[in-house]
């Protein structure tokens, strides 16, 4: 499954920053090309390969945002959303937290529960790193 599409589409337009050493948080205006790295910390869903994405890409229409909260300083976003699996036979339920840690990087974690009629159910948590390239 293309997990990054789900995660990034629902949190697209997170942060856009300049190139200085000072972190200018701007959750809500992510632009450019980013690399998303998943590091599974626990669970049974398995590894997700790194993906390259273009920020600002519209979310898949089938996905539904449950909650989304941006911190008052625009440095953190917490979101929960549901999407179908890529074969449209199952569901993915994600909760994601990302914090802007540098002008070109966001880090955080995401937990997914996948329910599929033939593949079964899995649940995993991943450390997430998005780096502008």
C-alpha cells in the first residue's frame, strides 16, 4: 500500500520555511519536494519504504479527516483520518503528530490500524521524518 500518500495527503501543506538556522514554524504552508521516512517502532504492519512527495497535493477524496489541530505557534499538528486501502477493500485509520524541528524538517510519529477482509488486521507505530529535498 502507498502509505505515504495517505499520511502526506492528510497533512499536506504543513510547514514552509526559509533557509536560516532559526526555525520559523509555519504549519499550513508546506511547499516543494519532501522525503518521508518511516521507522517502525512496534506493531505488525511491517516496514514502509521511504517515499518522495510533492507537498500541497490534494488528499484522496475517499479519505476522511476525523480531527486536525494545529498548535498556536504553528510548530505542531495532530491529526486523525481514515482512508481506504489501495485496493478499496479495507480501511486504514491513522493518527499522526508532526513537529517542525528545523526549517527543512518535520519529525513525529504515526500509528495506523489496517483492517482488511482477506489480509486481516494489523497495527503499527512509526517514527516519521519529513526532510525537504
